């Protein structure tokens, strides 16, 4: 299967990567794609990254107030 890169900037990046790694272009592309895919799969969602911080939370959440009741800041 052949690929045609029509974007000059992308073509230049691919060629620079292949030259830097001293590998054929196809092999450099394959390795770069595999590495990027592994990076994406290894990402931890934000919610999971925040869980340790939520577990350490010391300050209790403020009680909910009735939205219809006016706030009295100065008594």
C-alpha cells in the first residue's frame, strides 16, 4: 500500500525524522505512529488523576443553601 504525502511541511518532517533515526522513511513513520499510539493509550483521564487529591481533601464542602432564600452576609 502506498501513501502520498502532499503537504511539503509533513514531507520535510518525515524525511528529517528518518534521517535523524538513520532509518528508511516507512520504518520511521511506522515507529513514530506506534509511539504516538502508545502515548495516547497510556494517558490517564483527568478525573482519575484528580482522585488522590479528592481523597486527601480536608475541608468539608459547604452545605447547600436554598436558592430562593436571600443570602445574608451582614447581620
